C-alpha cells in the first residue's frame, strides 16, 4: 500500500460538504473542526509549560 | 595640516547630514540598532508557547511565497495535471491554511494581552491591516485556481462585492484582474505590511504581562531588561 493511499484513506474529501444548521446559523463541519482545533491549540499554548534550557533558573 | 583635515571632516560631516541617504541611515541605525533588530536574548516572560505563533505565521507566509513562486513559474497546466504540480499546489493551499490558523491564535493571544499597551498601537494596527490584506490575498487565490471551484466562488462572490460598490473597479469575474491582484499587488502589500509589523515588534519590544507592565507605559522591557 502506497503512502498516498494510506493518507487518503484517513479522510475522504471526495463528495459534497457537510453542514450544521442552528436557526439562522449555518457552518460547514470542516470550518467548525478548524475553529475547535484553533481553540484547543490556543488553550494548550497557554497551559503547557515551555521547555527551558538546563542551567537556567529564570 | 591637522587643522585642515579637521575642518575638511567637519565640512564633509555637515554636507553628509544634509543628504537624505545619510538621514535615513542615521534614523534607521537609531531606531534599529543591530542588537534590537536581531536580539539573542528576550525577557523571561516570553518563555510561553503563546509567544510562538507570531513567528509560525511568518514562516507559513514564507512557504506561501515560495510555493506561489514555483506555481507562477510552472503554470496551471502543471499544477492541475502532474503529480509534483499537485503536491506543490497542495503545499501552497496548506501553507495558507496554517498561515491563517497560526495568525488567528496569534491574534487571540495578543488581544487578551491587550498588546497595544505601552505605545504599541501601531504594532497592533499593522497587524490588523495585514490580516485584512491577507484575507483579500487568499480570496483572490481561490479565484485564481483556474478550475470549476474558482468559477463557482467568483459567481457566488460577485453579488456581495457588487453590493459594496467595489465591483465597479474590482470585478471578481475578471480572471486576469484577480490573478494580477493575487500574484502581484496583494502579496507585495502583505509582505510589506507584515514586514512593518515585525519591525514595530522589534522597535517596541514584546508586550509584557499585565502584572509587570511599566508604570509609564513607556520604553520596551525587552530592550531594558533582557533576562532569557
């Protein structure tokens, strides 16, 4: 199995997009996933400790 | 003899100070001394992942420009047909996706830090303008794909653009115009504004946390007390 086929098998992007409707709000699942990922990365960036060089106290 | 040399040097210095090249050079050297332009130490509070997203945005922009140059050299018959063309085309798309991903997180971080504090209003403003210019660059990119997707997007967008009045001179159905905006005008604008933004960051320093903000909202903590 080639690497390309393996990667392509993770998510099938061929086909029409999926949308969520909530009243007058409409958003594609793809956009919602990206927004949720950005929020997750933002929270992790604040919470996760930043690596420091050994021997540095500050 | 030495008097003559001194007088000559003074005259030369006086003449030099009247030249615009000398004035620009002196102003640039004053505003951006080498250790401030390319610092090797930063304040301790910068040791946080939230400070990483600005440079990630810049790196993504570099990839956008590099892959865009390759696409411009080879043309649509290459990026639509060949395997390598598909790959570089996808690199161009995904570097844009990461560019906006990192830029939005950078924006959130700076918003909640109130990064316009301490005489950094121009830094914030150039960031906002570069964000808006990037959106226009990305939009014209979607219009320049030379496929059914770009035709669909342009016909969907025309009514919205026309309703603003901009359609009188900025026609999203005009492929040549949109392509020129995408590969010439908007990249130049984004790179220049983003470059100014980075220079403003170097000039004013990284915004400090609220609890160690200088009382006078004045000079840059990064220049004043580097510790990391």
